[in-house]
C-alpha cells in the first residue's frame, strides 16, 4: 500500500529569479551570437534558453489545506502539503488533492429493517482526505468511492437494527440516535480507511417508514402509546385507592367491611381511570337487604 511522504522541493521565488536571469542572459547571448554566425556558441546559448524555459514549468503553488501529489515517469515521488510557492523537477506530473472537510447527503434509500419492515433512510457524512497518496493510488476515484461505500454502510446499518424498539433496552434506529450515529461512523470509516479518508461525522438525516406501511405503523404507534398511558393511569389509580383506604383506616373515619371496600374501590377506579367526566349517583338505600 502507498503511504504519503514529503516531496523535496525548492523555494519557488528563488528559482523563479534564477531561471528568469538565466533565460534573459541566454536570450541576450543568442541574439549577440547571430551577427557572428550561429556556430557552437549560438547553439549553446539557444539550448540554455530552452532549458531555462523548461525549468519554469517546474514552478507550482500549493494552497492552504491542499496537497500536490508528485509523480516522475509513473513513480510516486512524494506529496507537498506546505502552502506556498515551490519548484520541482519540471518533468514531474503534479496532481491536486483537496484536504478540506467535505460533506454530502446520501439519497433516500429504501431498505428493510432488522424486523423486515420497509423503511426510508438517508445519512449525512462529513469527511476529509488525510493521506493524499492513498486517495490517488489506492482507489480509482476517491470521491465516488466515498459516496458508494457510505451508502452501502447505511444500507447495512438499517438492516442490522429495527426501526422501533420492541423490548426494553433494545437498540433501535429511532430511539438511539447517538449510538446509531457512532455505529454508522465506525462502519463507514472501516470501509474508507484504504482510500486515505477520515470520517469526521456521520448521522442519519432522514428516517421514516415506507409509504405503503406508514399509515399502519402510525396506528400501531398510537395504540402502543394509548396502552402505555392507560397502564400509567391504572398504576396511579391503584396507588391512590390504596392510600385512601389506609388513611381512612388510620384516622378511623369510617369502618368498612370487605363488601363496602370493594364497592369503594370500584367507584374510585371508575372515577380515576375514566377518560370522561363521571356522574355522581346518590345511594338512598343500603348495600344490605
């Protein structure tokens, strides 16, 4: 595998001045040699002018958060990350690689979650190149590689977890957003390590049931919410009834036998658990015949 290393360069400003002076001197010498016949002297001055012109092709600029990958006849020479004006062998080829942080949002993917329900999911991935040599030489197109592998990781993540948690403590896509984001970041990083890319952040940006089952799943969620609410109501009502009976017994307000306790418990539970206003009923008789 290729590993990034620093390329040896010379200061561009110094080389520009030297090559400029060399080109100017060789041009003056060539012009001066013309009246005296071309000869070997004129040829030497002309060759020197061509060399100086070729040397100017070795000048290049590196911007901040950018790298230039240098190749000589197909061999990797090194990479230059230092921002500034540089000069290298003019016969080399220099390829630009941006080291800036980039991000993209994947398309909305339709997949089945861990329980087989069709869902729609999309993710935002923030990434940057940290090894220019791997990004250029290990993969064909590192930007396309990032997009394809990220979408593959999102698909795999969606099939590994359910949309909603059906058991206590179960990790789900909707309820454990922070944990799912870390899992997604780790899986994408594992896939992109060979391309010299670091994943800064990855998180789900869109999550929903597929349209064909969205209404059914909405009714299911509403039913679960109603059941959970009713359970809380009943637990609270039973506690209030227990407290009322205990207080009545402690303060000796009234003595109730088992039948009257049952009637009182029934009435209190109806009042506390009913979702509508209750109507009082005045009992003018007695429970006993």
